C-alpha cells in the first residue's frame, strides 16, 4: 500500500483574496476533485500530485503530499499533467511553459508555476471587475458580494470527461461519479488519512474495450457510452496530444469540434472551451443563465420556447460577449455565483461525513434547503439538452412502483415555481416539475 508522506513544508505565493477566493472557486462547479478536509484547507489532485491549499488575506499557501512506498522509497506519480502556459511579450497565450515533474521532490518554483497557471493569476481580476462594473451596473452589485471569482485552467481531458458526467445531475452525485471513475481507471497516487487519491485517467484508459461496461456497473448509466465513445473519438481525431492542441484553435472551430463528440452539446463544449482551452470569450449557457438574462437584463430571447435552444444559446452568448468583452466567460462566472450560497456546506454522496445531504422524514417538507447549486449545473436540472438522449421519467418509473417522495422548493428557482422531489430509495435529487419543462423527471 502507498501512503502520502506527511507534508513537512508549506510554500506560498502572493495572492490577495480580492484576486482569488478558494471557497468560491473550488466549489462552484468548475472542478470536482477538491475537498475542504478541515476549515479553510482544500485538498485535491492537480498535475498528478496531491495538494492542500489554504489562504490568508494576502497569500496563497500550498503543500504537496509526496508519494511514498511503505518502505519509504519514493515513486514517480503519473497521470494527467497540467500543461502550464505563459504569455508572450504581446500578452497572448502560449502553451510552451515548463511542467512540474512528478518526482520525489517538488521544486518550489515549479509548484508555484503550476498554481499560477491553474488559477490563471496572470489575469488582473480586479481590473476586469472594474471594467465590467463600468459597463454593467447589475454586475457591479453582484461583484460586491462575490470578489475573487476566477476561471480555472484545467487539463482539457479531465475537464471534458468531468462535464460529460454533469448532464441531468447534481453536484454531489457528479463528484461521486468522478471519484469512482478515477479509482477505477486512474493511477493510484497515495493515501491521506485513510482516503486514497488517484490521478485522472488517461485517454487510453477511458477508451478501453470494456470501459462502457465497467462504468455502467459504477452507476454512470447512459453517460458510460458517451465517456467511452468520446475517448475513442478524441484519440482517433487528435492522437496522443488529445485536446491540448485545441488551445491554439479559434473558439468557433474548437467549439464545433467538441460538439461533434458523442454526448457533447453546446453547454458542455463551452464549459471545456472556457475552463480548459483558453477561450475566455466562451459563455456556457443553460436555463440558469437564461433566467439571469431575463430577470436582470430584461432579455426576451426565445419567446415561446421552454428550453434553451441553439438559437437562444448563440444569442445569449453574443449578448454577453458584446456587453462584457473578450473575458465574457469570466464575467458570467461571477454573475452566476449569485446562485451559490458561500456559507453552505458542499453536498456529498451518502457515507461522506462532510456536507451530508439530509433525507426528509415522512411528512416533513424541506422549505428552505441549504444546498448550493452550481451555476454551471443548475440549468441541467431544469431542461434536457441535445446531449441527453434519455426520455422523460416520472415517479419511480425505473422501479415500476411508487416510492415515498417529499417535495421542497428548488434553491435555484428563486420563486419561479420549480419544485424538486427526494427519493427515499437512493436520495437522488430529482426534478419533479418545472415551468420550463413541465412533468419532466431527471433520469437516474
């Protein structure tokens, strides 16, 4: 058995909370592998290593947990590597910056490069907030409550296959699915406080002949086919370099190529473009963003339609790009953060001691649930997109019999009349009814 060596040293780099708020960025639905293991201490896997991060007012502190054999000998950690990028003299992005080697020791400079790249700290967030606020009074109001929300720069493979798991899903279940994916197909890195950590699987591992069968056994349902087929398609189309080469491809073309992959719709493609492929102008649009546009900007796009069509998606993206400029996707991340509850615990799968989702007792209604709904996931609970082929489900259709269900208001509905139901069988948070898609149920 491998175990994580105790982190002896903490490094730090200058980063004020106005430029980065870990508790907002790491839990808002951009990435799914960070856990707040103790108050203010976030542990996750990045660049093939296990990190713990914490923050003071002016510093971002980090430590990297070294991988060790029982005998004490160091081993090399493998898996997905984050490819840091810098900026040339003209300020444009380029991917040729060095990577951190996954070896026995972690050089402080290399570690800082990894974090600097991952959080894109070369982007002056305060200046962007000021510019967006100058042209958008509503943004100015939101920004006061949500400083330091920035877009992560993730590994493209991890980002794509993570968001393939988000269709018709909720944050706790997505997190559990991705963890099972990594344990089944990823390289084991180490164990920390009895919890194993694994690297994200390689494309080759996800493209295996038995991947779909194994994922179905892990509870992925129809998503198992999308993961397997998309991994095979990426390998065929892009080769060993995978999706990294799309970082130098113009946004419209990168988005088109992603949408050609099995299970990838416009929203997932835009999430990958924004959070992994350096397309800061990409604006992921779902019903949550659509509701914000109608409520806060009085836009009446798609009148008469009940779901986000491709036309609505395109027109909303163009509207926000014209309003906010070349970093429109970053501004939308801040605007959508108003759907999060910063102080609420992160939902967890059953069995997790932290953030456990409560099951209601018979006859009990949860009138004010304290469940944060990710701005990037909330809309997928309301409406079916092109990448979701499943037919609508009604109460316990998968069981063939009725089951006790309790109704409570949706935390993201903001009085729009949306209700949700709890299934006592598996505690899955299912949509029961919606003003946008009446009588529709999220498939298991």
